[in-house]
């Protein structure tokens, strides 16, 4: 019997809350279930020790902070050398060498300059240098971007052959939504917050109200009500943020009565909230993908997103959602939200959103990863000939 093909997966935090951590775990667990592979995860922390995966703890120096990224890379290299060799080294973070890099964000310099809009700290400079070393000198044979937007910005920053940079969207697990009774969720969640069964309910889910554009959504809704005082809608805000500031803004915009703050909700309870809604809105200032968009679609919710959300790859205008290219234009936001309050339109868009989610399962994403592993393996074999 052939030996198992050894795969190394590198990420500082594995399976914990967060887009990159969850993405890596979902794919890795599925690959590890394939009997052809022996998967080794090199991480500083992990949520649960799967019996299908061999976990190796990688040290990390957290103080001074600028050593965090280079120290993880240094200790990861030593640990992999002790445990290797590996057919493929797949990293989700900045290390010295890898065969495959999955980019969960845009180049660090661009993130600091364009999203955080700050100067480069010592930590930022150290992180950017590690990224440069991996991309330009780290031997990567392939790069995976989580969205076309991420790919575009990466290629603007680095002189990499575009043929080596592929888009691989995150997946979504539709099972939690299918197991629940939609009518029960609507009744219970809406009842909890005093929202009538026939009120169009817009859902907003985030742990960062500012980056995810809650202010833009509120201004759009304020413009909608100013132009159409009879329009009925409620906005349910789920997550943690500066509620006081946004309550005040909602009141100033004349929609204070329409906005409800639910506070943080346990992740396992979120499907109930999605199923209680009629549509989902997230007007982010920047999102490399935005996994909550796929989660909303899995619940059958049409989505409204900004043109700076990577998930726009999946949105078909007027079919499963809408995109606002300039979400700072409150009139444009209002113009998109208005049709989404129409129950007849939503009835047709909901199934289309659900179908989009079905077409982006984690199993499909894992199958594509395995294809890339095979390509890398063949290239390495060819190099030895």
C-alpha cells in the first residue's frame, strides 16, 4: 500500500473564531478525512484536536509585538524541519517558505494605508517584510485569493505571474439552516424584540460596526424614510459595537424606532437570527470576502453589499442581491433597499440566494484545494527529472 501523502498546514490560530482560522479548519478537516493524506497542522493555538490531524505547537514571541510574525515563521520553520519532509506546505500566514499561500487579506501595506488609514508601525513594517520575503523569495508555486477583489489588489502590489494566482471562495455549511424551522425562528426571534411578523426585517451581523458600514446603512435607511415616510421596515443589528453612538445616529436620522440592537449572539444561535430576517445588508468599507454574506444566502436571504466586499463575486444583481458601488451615497443605498422591502420580489430572490450558497460548499472548496495540491506535486516531480 502506498504511503500517505504528507501535507503541512500552517496558521497561527486554527479553528478559532475568525475568517482565516475557520476557513483553514473547514478545508483541512475535509482533506484529512481523505485516506490518501496525512495532514499535519503547525499552529500556536487550536480550538479542538481532531483525531484525523496531527497538531504541532509552534512558539510565538508576543512581546515586543513586532516579533510576533517573524518569530512564528522562525519557529514554524524549525518545527516543520523536525517533522518533515512534506509533499506540500500550505500556509495561511506569513512564513519563510511554502508551496502554497492562501491570502485571506490584501497585502499588509495596502491594508494599513487604505483600510486602517494609519502610518506603518514597527509591527506593520516587520509583518510587511515577512510578507515580501514569502511572496518574492519563499518558493510559492501557487497563490489562492479568497475573492477577485483580493486577487486584483495582490497583483497590483506584487510582480507575480497572474496565472499562478487563483480565486478560491470560502464555503458555507447549509445544514444548520436546513435543520431549523423558519417559521418558528421568525416567531421566536421577532417576538423577542417586538418585531411584527409582517414587518420587512433587514439583518446586520458584525463585531465591527464601523468597518462593516453600519453608519452607511443607517443613512441609507434615513434617506429612504425621508423620501417615503410610509415605508415599513425594521433593522436588527446583531453583534458588539458602540451601540450608544449608532442609536444616537439612528435617532438623528429619524429611524430610531426602526432599529433594534440585539447585542452579541452565540455563533450556534446565529442561524435562527438569519432565518428570522427577510434580507441582509453589509456596506463594508473593505472586506476581502465576507463569509457572513454566504451565511445569509444559506438562510435564503437576498443580500445588499458594497462594491468593496469580495463576496460581490457571488452577487447577481436583482437575482440574489444588490451591490452599491458607492455606499457613501445615501440616496444610492436607499434606492437599493427600497426594492428589497417588496415581499413579492424577495420571494423570488430568496431561493436564488439559497442556491448560490449550495454551489459554494466546503466540500467543493476542498476538492479544488486537492486539485492544486496535485498540480504542485506534479511540478515538483517534473523538477526532479
